[in-house]
C-alpha cells in the first residue's frame, strides 16, 4: 500500500471520528452511538494494521533488494579489481573514477589516491594530443586505441597501448605496455 493511500485512509478515519464526536454531543442515544463509534474505531484500527503490515513487507523487500545490490556491487568490484590487466574508468576529461589493482601498480600509486586524479598528468609526451584524442572518443561515443608515453610515479616512462571504450558515463581503459605487445608478436 502506498503512503499516499495510507494518508487518505487516515484522513477519512479522522473525518469519520469528528462526525461521530459531533453526533455524540447532540444524540441522546449514547449506547447506539458508542456501539457505532467502537465499530468505526475497530475498522480504522484494522486499516492502519493492514497498512502497517504492508509497509513492513515493503521495507523488507527494499532491504532485500539493497542487500542484493550490495552483493552485486561487491562481486563487480572483486571481478574488476582482480583483472590481471590494468583497467581504468575515467570521466571524459581524464579524471579517474575507478582503477583496479593492476592499474594502480602500473601507475605506482595506491588505488585510493588515483581516484579523482587526472590520468593526463601521467602522460609525459604530447598531453594536448592525448586530451584531444580522448575528447574526440568521448564525443563520438566510440572505441579506439591510443598509444602514449606514461610516467608512473617514481619510475621511468613507458610506452602504453590503451584500448578505450566510450559510453555516456565516460571512458573505460584497458592498458598494456607497448613493449609487451611487441614481445607477444614474435
């Protein structure tokens, strides 16, 4: 039962109660009026009890759905975090919103410190071209591959090939060292 319906029922019960009070003041047959009042009160209490049961059931369904969402989020995060490839999710302007463990290792920065940072600050050559490319991918809403030099914190720069997917929520990056690809092709 919706909260609005419960509110309407309570307003109706209060109106009936007010009517009975007015009748009690003017009616001489108190026994009949008392009986009618008790029946009205019993009916109103039953309606409130049923509404309360329905609210409890609704709350239990919401709690169950919330628990399921939490389990699904934990499962997603576990799968995401345990991917062996560095995986990063960014806003179109390269602000990192999610990064897995392998991504944090590639950047040589803790996951919690990477979130909120611009990925572009780790690009050490032609940052303007990098930002223009991701802007184009984001605007077009399509996927592409980018090659750039990444400078992990306190490490030497390395060539990276990124497979970038764009959607309405931002960009999804799968990163791999450029030299690892060359070794795999031999």
